[in-house]
C-alpha cells in the first residue's frame, strides 16, 4: 500500500489568505524547563494551507465542520490534470467517466510558488457543480487557494457547489501526483464551531 501526501506543510512561511491569520508555532514549555517533555502551541486561520471548507463558511445556517459526516472526507477519487486554464467548466470534463468515484481532484498547476499567495489561479465555473452532482460526486479538491478568485464577494463557485451538496477541499499539492484513480482521505479537526479546518490530505494508490 502506497500513501501519497498531498498536503502543504504548515510553518511560518506558509502563505495565508491575504489579511488572514498566518501560521505560528512556539514552545509553551521546553524539555529543559519541564525536565520531561516539549509542549507547543499554534495559531492559524482555519483556511491556511490544505484545508476543507465547512458549509458554514459561506452560509451562516450551514453545517459547522464537526457536523459534516466523516464519510464525506474519504472515498474513491479521480485526479484530473487540467493545466493552463483560467476557469474549469463542465465542457472540460466532457467524455470523462466519473461513475467509479465520489470525489474529483483537479490538478491545475496554477499555484506554482507555494511560498507566496498567487496573484492569479484557476477557478471553477458555475456549470461544473451540476455536472459533478449528476455523476454522484460529493467532494471536489483543487490545488489552488480557492475555487473562486481572491477578490470575489459573490463566491459563485462556492455557492454552486453548495447548492449541489458538494464539499470543497482546497490548497492541495499535486505536482508529484499522476492523473488517475486513488482513494482520498482528508479528515478535518473536530471543531464544533469551525467554519473549516486544516487537513492532512492523503491519496492511496488503487
């Protein structure tokens, strides 16, 4: 069994969403101080690095992250390579067989430098979600900071996916992944009021 880590590392240089809380880790106690253990603490946005959005992130009446059924974050997935696109639309998936999976992961290769937040990146069109739902897809993963542009307030990608009951996994690292079929595992922390959560996203070769 081979596991492929598709998560961004979290450290002081991990770029947050502009204006959001960056990642910070420090020791609360050191082994020298306690005589037995090192103890640390961290601070960060729920949407830093590789993370999942809870529906509450874009709907005040939506599920918080601890309310989302765990089975939504594990399942058969298809990684699709769709580089060099400003936006991925339904027509880009025409002819692709999605019957064997419940998760779709889009490898756009549009976030090239992970030390900085990208000025531009690939987003998704509003017509993509209905197509995915028609084929039984319940989660989409992207290698970008968001399915919408940084400046968007309407969030058409988020809301189209939400209207079709499709969860969102963002900030994946996929440059080392070949397109094809895998099992995805990307479990969030059980934060009762969380609007999202960092995850350790992993693919298992099938």
